[in-house]
C-alpha cells in the first residue's frame, strides 16, 4: 500500500475512505489534529505531540475515549502498514463526534478518530530557502489550540503561493505572530528571538526543540514579541514546523534577508539533524 487511511477502526487507501456527513469536523471543524514525521518506522517526538493533542482536547472539552497507549498503538499500526523505513508524514485528527448540526455539544456519541499516513519528501535544511510574505493576522484568539479551523491559514498560504512565496508570516499590526503553518524566529546579534507562548501562536513542538538546541549550542534565547521591522532587519530568519524542522528564509516581501549569521543557522540545523537521526533510530522504537 502506498498510503493508508483510518477512520474509527476501518482501514483502506486514503482515496477510498469515506466519513459521515454528520461528522462535526465536516461542518464546524469541531476537532483537533497533529502532524508528525516518521522515519525508520519511528514516530518523531510522538510523546510531545500526544501531550499537545490531549491539551487541545481539554481546551475544546472533547471527551476522547481512547487511552494514550491505545492511540499510540493505532498510530504505530498505521506506520507498519506502509512497511518502509523511508520518511512518512503521519496525520491524525479527532472530532467531537457525529450528530446532526447543532452548535451545542451532542448529548451522546463519541469522538471520531481519523488517521492518514503517506510517503513524504523532506526539504533539505542545507539548501532550501523560504521566500516569506507578510500577511495581517486576522485569526481568532485561540491560536494556541491546534484546532481544525485553519481558514485564515489556508488563505494566507495560498496568497503567499500566488505571490511566488513559500510561507506566509502573520502579524497583528507591528507584532509578528507566526507562520501560516509554522513558527517564525529571528537571529539578531547572536541572540535567537521568538514570540512568547500565549494565545496568539501555536506552541510548536519544533519551536520548543529549537529553543532547547539553541541552549545546548550556547545561543542565548529571548521569548519576546518582535516587530515586522525586527523581522526585516534580522540577521537570519528561521521557520520551524514538524514536517520541515528548521529552514531559513532568503526573502521577506521580495526583499533579501541579511543572512549574515549562516554559521549559527548551520549549527542549529546540524544540531536538529542529529537529534532527528538519533531519535528516529529504529532501536529506540517504543511500541
Ligand atoms: N503545522 N503554527 C501553526 C499555525 C502551525 O500550523 C504549525 C504546524 C506550527 C508549528 O508547529 P509544530 O512545530 O508543532 O509542527 C506553528 C503543521 C505542520 C500542519 O498544520 O501541517
């Protein structure tokens, strides 16, 4: 099989899977999700993603019957169905359940779990360069919850693509928040600066890793808001997400990024590459 889909216990090729019209994910986006990389059949940073998945449930008050162990087992079953050591992208989401359309929570029913796994070609951190487009952030104030409601992100990503760019960077007025599907950090005068964890950004797992790695590399970290001007004046701009790890940017709104601290970027990327290789060593697989 080249890819596998799962829905509440049923498996099949993703293109052939069907979900009920009354799944609340369909008409309300009433659910939460995670996306991770897999290599050597090991799910990278699974435990951190499971932690966030359960935090999202509690924010949305979605009762999820499956235990963490049961979900971990299902995810690994999916990975094994593809039977390859090559990189894969594993996605899963849970919606509040299946019920006719009423805004309030259904009285009965249980959460629906959907999982997909497919081959994935990772971008090369050494050579890939983002071209960024800044876009006003008009999202609601719950950006810290990984919900399925991603319309502003979808619109911004499309706007970026149509402008010949690879990612959109949201800002609320002068303050930079995050990317359409990434977190954005800057390097300035040897310091790594990234927006603080509040309701305006997703607490990215990759952002967290980047900060840990910066500490290990002796690069000071500041978790503070930064402005569009700081973004444009940065020595380096870093874009992080689970499916691309840590990539640097070469332009913002068509103007070149300084790219004047390549040695720091290389240090961080190499540290990240080593972490990824170490933690996807097949000997470490837990389930
Ligand atoms: N997106 N901010 C937003 C809005 C995101 O959608 C993502 C990830 C991130 C980075 O988070 P993490 O490092 O945990 O992947 C930040 C995923 C990859 C997606 O939607 O496919």
